């Protein structure tokens, strides 16, 4: 987080990213090697988790790390009418339907 200590949401996002990356990186090919992945949020207009997942995958690919597979993220939401919204904005993500 930019302005405050990490909260539950940030820690949850970090844990999901860590588990996803650890599942695909073939670390046994490079024992005793540490991999540090830094993702910096410059702006958040919605779909932040899927954006972070996609950035992490591209970063691992760009670094040339051996991966067992590729991964990606996409955010979907349901609006009040039950229609699927792809890549929702922050406001659309926060709307709760009864």
C-alpha cells in the first residue's frame, strides 16, 4: 500500500499471488535461489487482483524463469440486472446487490 500499513485485503492479495507464482515456478531447477517479485500499484481503476496476476506472469516470463505453465486473471461481476460485467470499475466492484 502507498499511504497506510498493509491491511487484510493487501495481505490476502499478496498471499494469492505468492501461492499462484509458487505453483508454476520450477524452483527445483535452481536450488537455493531466491526470487523476489515486486508489483507496484500506480493506479487502481478496478480489477486490481487480475491486473496483478497478469503483471506477475509477464514479469516471470520476462525474467526467463522456467515455468510449468502460464496463468492469467480476469475479473467478472454481476450487475443489479444479473448481467455479467467484464473488467468492472472500482465502483462496480463495490456495489452490493441484495
